[in-house]
C-alpha cells in the first residue's frame, strides 16, 4: 500500500505547478509505443551515444545534423546558413538566434552539441596526433536477478534426460564489457563482449568466455574516403527496401525525419547478435556530388536446419538451452553489395544492389500465411532512391525489385510552409511476392511484402507553445497473414498528440491513438473466424524541471481493446518519476513508480523506465500490481561513473510469474543492475 501512497503524493505534488521544457529523455518517452519497442531499442542506444559524444557545432555537417530526429530539414538548412553567415558560435545561447529555433528544440540540441574551435585544417586526420588526443572509454554492466527462475533449479538427471530444455546451461548473471576508442569524429574502434543470463561462461560450448564478441574499426572523412568500415558494421541506403540495418522509420517518428534516407555505412556498437554485417565496406568520394560504396560480409548465423533445409533463422542471440545450441552457427551467409549516390542541390539520387547467398536452402515449413516468404539459396535486390526539392515541397521515395522482378515502392510528398510545420502524404506498395531478407522500411507488417498503404500526417507548432502531431494510416493486405486466416483484409491507425509548454520548466502532453486491424478470433464454441481487432490508447504526461539536474514527471495511461462487438478489455496505469542532483555534487538519484490494473494480456501497458547508460528499459505490465525502481549514479570528474539500479515488481493477482524456464514462484520479481564506466 505504501507504494500507492507514494505515487499519489507524487501526482498531487506536480498537478499544481504550471508546465516544462522537454528534456531529451522525455522526448524519448513520449514517442515510445507498443509496436515501436524494437525500433526504440535501436534508436535509444544511438541517441545515448550522441549525447555522450556530442558534435562540435562549429564544424557540424549536414549529415551529422540529420542524425537528430527533432530537427526539420528547413531548420538544418537554417543552422548551416547561420554558421556560414555569422561564423563560429561562441556560446550555445546563439542557437536561439537561428530562424525557426524555439527554446524546446534548443534544449534538445544543446545536449547533442558543444561549442569548440572551427578547426578546418586541424580536423584532418593526423596519425601522429591519434595517440595524443584520443578519447577512450571502458564500460562493464552486470545484471543480477534476485529471484530464482525455473531454468536454474536442480532437476534429477532422469527429468533432464526426458526434457533437456527445462534447465539453462549457465548461471543467471548477465554481463557485458565494451571498450571504445575515438579520435575526433574521424577514427573509431571498439570491442564488445556479452554473456546473456543463462549462458555458460568459460565452459561447455563457450570455452572462450563470452557468448558474443564484436569488434569494429571505422574511419570517416579521410581525404576522399567518406567511410571505411572493418569488422562489424551496418549498412543502410535509400528508404530500406533493399537493405536497412539502422532503425527504420516508425510511425511514431517525427514527420520531420520521414523523408530522410539511410546513412550508408556506420559502425556497429550494439550488443545485439543479429542485425549487422561482418567484413569490410567503404564509401569513396568520386567528386563533390558523387559517392560510390561497396561492402562485403561473411558470417555464421543461427538457424533451425532440418534435412539440409533452413526452416527458420534464429535472431534472438540466446544460447541458453539445448535447442538454442542445436541452432548455433548452423548456416553461413555471404553478402555483397554496392551503392552509387548523387547529392545535388535540388535532387538526390541513389542506386543500390545487394546479393546474398546461404550455404543451405532457405525453405520454411509451409503454412498458408508464409507461402510467399523468401525461399531459396541466393537472393538479389536492386533499388533506386530519389529525392527532389521544389522550394517548400519535397518528393522522395524508393522503388526496388527482386530477382523475380517483383516490385516494392514507397513514395512521399511533404510540404513545409514554415520551419515548424510539415504536411506529409505517403504511399507504399509491397508486392506479396517481393523478397528481401535485409529490407526494413515503413509499414504495418514486419516483412516488406503483402502490403499497400496510404499515410497522411501533419506536424506543426501553434502559438509558439503548442505542438501538434496527427496522422492517419490506411493499410490493405491482399494475402493471408500470420494469425489472419483471410485474404484481402484492411485496417486503419490514427494518432493525435498535443504538447503544451508555456514556460521553460513545465510541459504537458496528451496523446490518443486508435488502431483497427483484422485478426483471428476463437469463440467459446471453439469456432475460429476473422474479426476487426480494435485498440484505443489514451496517454497523459506532465513534467516539471526545477533545473538541469532535477526533474519530476507524472503520467497516466488507459488502454481499451476488443474484437468487433465482443467484450472489452481495459487497462489503466498511473505512474511518476523524480530525478534529483546538484551542481558540483557527484551523486544523482532517480525514483520511478507505477500502479497498474488490466483485465488481461490484451490490455497490457508498456512503460519506459529510466535505466543505465545505453540500457533501454521498457516494461510490459498486465494484471494487477505495482512497480518501483531506484537508480543511483556517481560521477567523479567526468572520468569515472558508477551506476546502480534496483527494480521491484509486485503482482496482486498471481502466485507465479512468467512460464517455462523463466517461471518464478511467488508474486514478487526483483533485480539489480550495476554499471561502471572509465574514461581515459
């Protein structure tokens, strides 16, 4: 009960205060949504790195500014024009002098830039200075669960002989180690080692210690070489219809960034064990406007192999159970690709081609919904991306084909009458037979096939204090889908989001979203048929920033789901968080809590929770319960940081949590996380 009182007191203490500026973390929380979790896991880590390693505003480039999703294309143009006209900045306060820059955007931008010297000649890569002026970091993170899960219990040998997947091979501790080396914004190197909970350490099939090792060497802007990548890296060109290993354009993303194309080659710093290439790639400047890229990758992948056929690719990276180990590194994949791009003043063009081949035939077990899934041993995709500028209008898109000649295309028309207003119309058509293993683009499906849609959106600022985001997405699926045993189904998704910030220390946001999408339904008589499945979500958030170190936030969320003319499922969550710190004092603390009530899993609620550096924390709640988390951070002279987090979830409607090897006996779940960072 005391947790409920804590949350109520937090809510009461904030509702009497007028409204605040959004900090970077608040911006992250506001756009996170149920269907965007994977999308935001990728984006969170990249944005955390942008904050930890800000750009020099006086040497910043268009490509670097385009990495910041809260900046419109027009505002990026205005920032570069300001620097060209008035020269280097001497203070971040000058940001407000840029046309179209409001204090909200300035507060976000301030966290991603610093004011340094305009080093034209000095910015060139000089090998003799690398060891003298580099920056190095060493991280380690340890997660310790405080409850014993079924997968770590002691079983009789006879039981394990019959059911070997009941017990994990390793201990319940999670650990990763990361080393990073950086020289300016030109030379990057890093090593990463990770062990998931349940994986063995220095024994069994992990004789070399950690389950996953990753390393990279990345150079950029070295003479005519725009980028050189060795080791683990990512590739993203166009709008993702051929290859995109960066985060895709989620529907919750700002309309400002919808028409931005892929970044080409980039370093891979994540602990994820699937979405990367392993080998070498390079981008070479043919001239001021023309670039050419080439890349090659060879890697082993996890897959389920039966009779020399790949029935499914395993992407979670876990090697904890016997069934995981049986799929470990069972197939090989070669991939080669290239891109030719033109970056002009009024037009941007690109041509991308990718060929990849497995050492075995990909042939998933046949189901009605997967009839057109990728099948075969080798795959080829080619696409043309384009972007045309007409004063305040931009037309952009990409059209791609596979080796069978099947087409996928996405096209956008955006209009920006002012710096802070964007209207967007998007159309997409993905043939049900289109096959691209590395495609990742805007859409309702997880696969880029079997979908047609029209998206209409508006993002604008009203009276300089109110920001409005609205979109409607109509989608149509010509063929069967997973959990939809019917052809020619359609749906709609809508969202309206209003944020209001009258002063620099206070902000409020209210968001309503609605989705109607066909899905299988099984009646009480065990009859299965397809019905529209509807989901309503109402989210309210109020935050107050006392200063740069101290912030308070409260939020409430209501979920209502149902099949057409069937019983509703309701969910409610009320939560709050507080962060406190003092200038010159090395300790910072944050506390967050939530109370939730949902009828069942269908009305589950997702809540972002402040976590450790680079560790995205999104909790899913259903049933009845409460959540409490405490985060402590100690930083000494910017070279040493120690951080710890304790989290506890209490359920009032069950005596068992989760199932299978993850099952916990009881109604409480707690865990500890620790992180150490050293800079030198």
